[in-house]
C-alpha cells in the first residue's frame, strides 16, 4: 500500500496546482490565496518540516495553473484575474504579464521547445504567447464555451484543446487553424494529454470515460470506463506507463494503456486540484481544498 510520507499546510485557502521544479526535494505550489510558494522538502516527515524558500503574491485572484519551461528558466502562472504571468526561476521575478483574455484562465501549457505558451480561458479562446518577449502570437477560436484543458504534441506542431463542450479541437500551430474536431465524449472533457511515447492523445471526461486517440490520424483506439466520475487532476509518471487521476476522496494510480488500477489512494478531503510526480518517480504530491499538500511514497508499488 502506498504510504503518506508528508502532510503540511501550504496556503491560506485551497491549494490548486503543485509542480516539482526538476528536483525531488523541492516543490512549487499555488492556490486561491493568490500566492506562489517555493518549498524545500525534508527527506522524511521525521527529519523536519518543509522550509519556505520564497513566495510571491502573484495575481489578483486564484492561481489556477503553473507550468515550467523545459530548461527551468521560467515559471508561468495562470489566474482567475484573466492574466498569465511569466516569472524568472528561481528568483520569482515577474518578467511579463500576458493580458488578453476576458475571463478566468483555467489551462496553461508550455510547448516542448520552451518558446511558446498556450492559455485556455472561460472566454472560449486559446491564446498563444512568446515566453521570451510576452508577445501575443495568435488567438484560436473554435470553442463555444469554457476552454479548460490543453496538450501540445511532442513535436510542438499540434495543440489539442477542450472544455465544457464535448468536442476536442485539434489545432495545426504553424497555420493556427483547426485540423480536426474529435467527437464522442458525452460530458465535459477536463483532461487532455499526449502520452509519453507520443503515440496517443488521452482524454478524460467528467463521466470518467478515458479515451485514447491515435496521434497519427486521430482515430479512436480505445475507450475505458474508470471507476470514478468527476475526474480532475492528472499526471503521467516518469516511467511512461503509469498515471495518476484525481477524483473526489480518491487518487487512482493506473496503467493508462490498459486501464488497470494499480493503487487506489483514499483520503478525507473531497477536493483535489493538482497532482505531480517527483522527477525520480518515487514520490507523488497533491494539493487539497483543506489548504494542505500531501506527499506519498510510491516505493510499495515498485516504481
């Protein structure tokens, strides 16, 4: 059984995204209290408490998403205040404020080469930004309702977007046009991700349906009914075969290709907003509505 190794109060309100900054002993968190916090983690709960390295009052409202550039030179944040911010790392100095959305920015992703960021908003638009200059490079309009999820293909040439509508938009980034729309989900699609091997686009809707689409041709290859609905947070394990999916009172660790449940982690707080695996794959962190971050030791499942 997976063991809870650390639990600490990280914010004054809901903890939303959590990300590891390329190190197993550090964690970055953000929340509804508008703060971004950079933590030094102890080796074990017995060896001490997390140490707050740095914090910044980042936005005028909730910080909904965080994303690092691959070289870890920049951290990006997205907020209910309609803005995206670019921060130097690890100094957390504001480099750019990216303004253009009219409503909450819910989704944020950085392209594989680190040059481009995409933001998804309740204004039904996806915006493309230069991370280095802060310039708005394009506005993608194909949705009719809130856009919440984004995924770049491994080659950075394709972007998938989804939200409250049941359709998934596939964008050709060089031309900034819709390449295809994927249909079949009967509920809002809250999770999108290209699989680590680059062969599939994975989508999960609020009814707990996981679909795998071929990256080449974008044909539906597999549909899996997960045991829980209202799935939210999602992360791939560094081993490439395992993923974590957050639901109410539970995190599912499963094989994304077969749908086999490897472990079910139960907890009392109902709302979970962010999940991240440590770079070495031996730990998993999650942010909760009770203001706490919890970290589990995954050694018992052999990863």
